[in-house]
């Protein structure tokens, strides 16, 4: 750059560099642009159109916003919203606390860290149908692992997936079993905190609690933020467990939003109504995401920003 | 590493006699015992369902319901695996081949496309970058269900339902989550190396391929592992697009198995083990190479 600046026509050289960067940038992100236009923009437009119709994909009848007013009055929609919100806002905070706690424990100089990491991380790599089926048996009221364990402790376990009250907590336990994935990210974050920060805090007379609260936690907030966003969005779309294990029962106690949408679309063939449900789900997820993103300025700490 | 009270403030030990030291030692010994105790209880809870699964898969049917649980079946029924493998037609051989094909293709596509896009966002200043990135983040909120029906119509109009195309092509166009993750990682890599390479006349692609990619192996490994796990377990996609028995994936076959043979719990568990084994193997291999790597690279950052 310095050499260029002295050369004649330096200004033009700079401009073309900027132009080159523009072109290179768009080339690099072109897979995403293609994804965006084909799989998102076009598909969303089409989906919006479908939501304004009553259709089984063979016959079409334009009904305007009728699907949306119907949702507003739909008992089952509200039920599914309550179920999904209950699931999400219990699982996500609990998951963060548990994953972070395990990471903190493991970050103490423990012997055999590799082994511990494996044990905790393992359940999070196995997911999907296999885990749902496995947990169906773990949560079995009669011979399931969980209730047999509780019995050992003198507690009579609930009927889990067969009980209106306990079915969602059962799903939450299943979700917490996978907390090891986030644990790994926190562990990486913890080990990335420069020791100089702790030493500086110690010189300033900070005790271990202060160091945890004013050094460790702020330095981990970017990781916590990432997990919070991803998990809220992911949990709101919970489907497989409910589909495989309970089909939404008992008495719709596990009717999640996506399961309801699936039921309306692929079982009742009301694709217009299902599309409208998908849009409402989208708006709900967006609302919570914006809340988290907005709040992030006040609690997420980026080390790079301070330096500037 | 941090919380260990190795350097107990000198002020306090000056005030007291040896008591402070003794109390401190007892406390830390107690702390150690507590630490390992909590870790062990947690690990047992986390490991138990998997152990139960393997144990049950080797039991004769009668032993499943026995209380207290028989953890090690006296006569392991290895036949459960053979019987389960061929209990629905075609056999799991076919499901396995299909799933491996889809999964491998998608890992390659996803790692390449995600890293290219993430590099663009992390390193190159181009027109509208921040806005486009904001849009990308916004699309993470978009539930895939919104676009499910239109995309299905798209593939069916092309006559490509009941092929693997609808399951593979989108992965080659990356997704917001992986771009976000990789971009965050690329941003932690010092730009000094880029600058040095630029002075040597390297273009963006060389910087991407020769500098950023080799330095990002841990993060790319994590992406590949997640892509593997996700594709291996993907349920909704194959459910919608693949209906011919010859084309089913392991996940779909497993659910089919569970509904058709629900009374035979040991066989179901055997096939669940079969479905999970590749994930466990990949995890085991990856554990040494990548997961260690991301933790180590965390120290450097």
C-alpha cells in the first residue's frame, strides 16, 4: 500500500482494489445468495401465497386472511403455543446452567479430562429418532430406567409421557441429556480466557467469586449469547420427539407448534392453514430473537471492542 | 485452572497462625472430593441410557422387564442383531448404503460452501456486507417449515421426488447456522497473516485456501461432525422425499421398525444401537483430532 501511494495513479489503483473486493466478496458468498434467493426468498413468497388460500395443493380457493383469523380463534393453536413456550423457556435456561456448570467443573484441573469430556459429550452427538425411541423406554413408567432409579431413592416416579402434567418435563429431560454439546463450547471459551485477566483481578484484590462474576462470565457471554439464540430458535421447532413418541398426546399435552402444523398439512391436507401456522410460528420466533438480540448490547461483552 | 486457590492472598495467612493454611488445605481436599463426586454422579446419569440400550439389545425378551435391572445378560443374545438387521425388507444393508451416500456428499458440500461464504463475511469488505449478514442472521429464525411445502412442490415439478437430489443439493448451498459459526471462528484468526500474504501478492482465494482453511481445521472438523450427525439423523427430509423402500435411510427405517416390531424391545434396541454406531465411531475418531483441537485452539485465542 505504502509503495502504491507514491506511485502515479495511486487513487485509481485503490479504487479498483475496492471494486475487486466487491466482486470477490460476492463470489465468495454466492452459495449463500443462491440459497437465499431459491430456498428462502422464492419459497417464502410462494408459501405466503399458499397461506392466503384454502388448498390441498390440487384445488385452490383464495380466502385472503381467513386462515389467520381462524388461527386467532383456534384453541389448539394457543395450546400448542403454550406447550412450545413451556418447553423452550424451561429447557434453554436449564441447558445453559447445566452445560456451563459441567464446563466449569471440568475446567478445574481434573485428572482424565478426556474421559470426562467424552462421557458428557457423547449423548449430545446421538440425536433424532434413535434417541427418541431410547428415551421412550427410559421414561417408561413401569420398567423405565428413570422411574426405577427414582424408586431406589424412595420416590414414586410420575407416568411421564402418559401424563398430561409430566409429558413435557419428560421431553425437557431428554433435551438436557444433550447439554454436552454446549458444554464443549463453554469449555473452549473458558480455556481461551487469558490468565493475565485473572492475575490482574487478583492483584486488584478480587476473590474467587469476584473473578468468576467479573472475569469468567463476561468473557463467556459471546458463547452464552450464541447458545441462547440457537437454542431458542431450535427448541421452538421441536418436532421429532413429539411425532415419534406421543403424536402430541396425551390430550394434546405435547402438541408442539410444528407438530400441529404437520398435522394440519400432511394429515388433514389443509396446506393453506398449515402455511399460515408456519408464518405465525415464524413471527413468534422472530419476536423472541429480536428481544434477545436487542438485549445483547447490554450484557454481551466482546473483548475486541474494549481495545478499540 | 482458575478457581484453584493456589495463591491464597498473603494478607490473610499473615494474620492467622498455621490455621489458615490448614483450613485452606482441608477445604481444597474437600473441594476435590466434592468435585470428583459431582462429576462422577453426573457422568453416570449421562451414560446410563446408553448402557441400558446396549444391555437391553442383548437380552432375551423376558429379561427386559425384570426388576432390579439385569445390566449384564447372562447369555447375550447376539442373534437379536442378525434378526433385527433383516426383519424389514430390504435389509439394513440397503438403508446403510443410502444414508452413507447422502451423508458423505453433504459433509463435503457443506464444509466447502460454508467456509467460502464465512470467509467472505469475515475477511472481505464488500458493498452491503453488514446488511447481507444481518439478513443471513435473520434467516436463522425462519423455521424450515415455512418453506417446506413450496420446496416440495419445486422438486416434484422437476420430477426429482424419490431421488437423493432434494436432500443433497440444498446442503451444497450452505446454511446460515454454519456460516455464522465459521465466521465467528475466522474472526478470531489474526489478520496479520492475511496482510503478510497480501504483500506477497496472494489473492483472496489463496488466503482462504492456504491460510484460513488450514488454521481452521478444528472448527471445520466441528462443522463436519455436526453435519454428519445431522444428516445421519435427519428425519423430516427423508420422510417427505423418499418413499420407495429401496431408498429409505436408517432413521426412517428405524421408526418403521419400531412401529412394526414394537413388542420386540431387544430387537428394537439392537437396531437403535446399529443406527448409532457410525455416530459413535465418528465421534471417537473425531474426539482425538478435532475436539481436542478446538479446545487447544481456544487456549491460543
